[in-house]
């Protein structure tokens, strides 16, 4: 009888642990498949079970801010535009409640970490969560609010926390992701940004940063998926899209409901000079949408038209590109502001390429009026006085 009771207690304890882990597993599955509302709900339920876990508050903050980035189109790369600056994307207009919720969760995490570190300065769990919290807030300031100073300051604080963690745990590969990204970003910035007080003496190193992100993508545990996603973005930025293709393919296998990965695959192929596979990847995304595959009903057809039209634009198939981009323009309300501005820009460029200057000017003006701060609008302003020439 005693043995039976002991077994029952063990099973009960296991049952009590399972929901929290299941919530995290389900939450991350939703997160990486672009299902942010259920991910947020899962992380909120996990916090209700363990409100003093700093990591859980980070998870919720990350889901909240990525939902905003997804809404604004910031999770998707543009086709090669001739400008790949880290500083060009327009500021987003996050809803006040989104900003408040995100900053509140980051603040809760940092407060919990501070309390733990006062008791034990070598608390590795707190150092890891602290670095992630500062990193998330840095990303928010960088991508959402375009507050460069605040972003770089928080990124430097994140690096300090994870530097300390790396000293305590030299074999902790995950602790090096923040260091790698910090090295890469600072090494990519114009010199005037590196003159900020908290960056004096630190110049960054793009190549070193890339190697670190590669190591975490290959050998990391907690941050492996994030490192793979970051690595794809860095390969694209450094003009090595062919190196991103197998990574994106593996991410698609693991997160099949994430339609952005399908579109990114087409971008990588196209940038690598492989028009055939680029268009095939777009057609596969279209097939999945026609078949109502899980996750693909929420992908607007305009995303397909834009991707296909962009590839055709770069491979000088002007007639087909114009046909697809006009479809996007007809449903412009179904795409994010960045894609919309680029759509009008590309149509204007095609009209310039085919010697229809009045129509070109008309669409450049549409791009500017649609979203004045977008990169597509900035490029359109140049072509109002000087016609686009692809050379």
C-alpha cells in the first residue's frame, strides 16, 4: 500500500509539472509558426503558474513585440534594393497598450533578476534572463521606435550580463549569441554611432560576430532557433544567400505553418541567381494557400503576387512583374506599409524602364504619399527628378 501511495505521489508531482512545460512547448510552437495570440495566451498561463520566473516574463515580452513586428511587416526581408543599411526602416506606430505591456514584462523580468543577483551575483539563471531582457528591449527600441541611443545602450547592457555568464559557464554556447549580434551590429554602424559614451573603446567586429552566431546556430540549445533565424538575415545582408537556403529549408520542416519562411526561401534563391527555384518556392507557397494548408489561409494573395513580381522585376521580366505588382496595388490594404510603398516604387521603376515617364512619376508620388517614411518612398523621391535606370 505504501508503495502504491509513493507511486501515486510521484505521478501526481509529474502531472503538476507537465502543464507548465506543455505550455512552454506549445507556446514556442505557436510563436515560431507566427501564431502570436495563442503563444501569448500560453505564456500568460505559464506565468500564472510561476510568476517569479524571469524567463517567462521574457517569453511573453518577446511574443508581444514579435506580434507587433509581424503586423508591421518587419519580419520579412525586402528583395535586393541596392541599400541594406541597418538604419533605414521607418519607425513603427505601436499601439500604446502594446508598448505598455512589452515594457512592463521586461521590467518585471529585470526586477526579478536584480533581486536574485543581490542575493547571489553569480546566479546564472538571472544573468541569462537579464541579458535576454535587455536584448529584447534593445530590439524594440531599434526596430519599433528607431531610438538608436536607447537601443545601443540596452544592447551593451545585455552584452555585459552575458559576458559575465560566459565567464561563469565557458561552455554555455547560448550565452554568446548576444555577444555575436552586438559585435556584428556595432561593427556595421557608421563611425559616429560608435562614438557614443558606452561604446568608447569598443568598435565591433562583423566577422567575429558572424562566427559567433554561426556557432550558436550549430551548437546552441535554448537560442539555437533564434540564432539560425538571425544567421539567415546576416547571410542575406552579407550577400551569401546560398548559405541561408539549407537553414531556411530546415526551419520550414520544423515550422511548416510559418508562411514567411516559404517567401524567404524564394528570396534567398533569387538573390543567389537562381530564378527558377525562386519562382518555384513562391508557387509552392501559392499551392499551400490554395490547398488551405494550416497557417496559409492567413497569408494574403498579395504577398504571393508581390514576391513573384519582385523576382520578375529583378530578372527583367517587366510585363509579368507589372501584372503581378498591379494586383498588389489593387489590394494594397492587405499588405504592410513597407510592402505597399515598395509596390508603388517597383511599378514606377518598371514604367521608367519601359519609357513611360508620366506613369512612372505618378507611381513614385503614390509611394511617397502611401508611407512617407518608408524606404520605398525615400527611393521614389530620387526618381522624381532622375528616371530609374537599372544599367
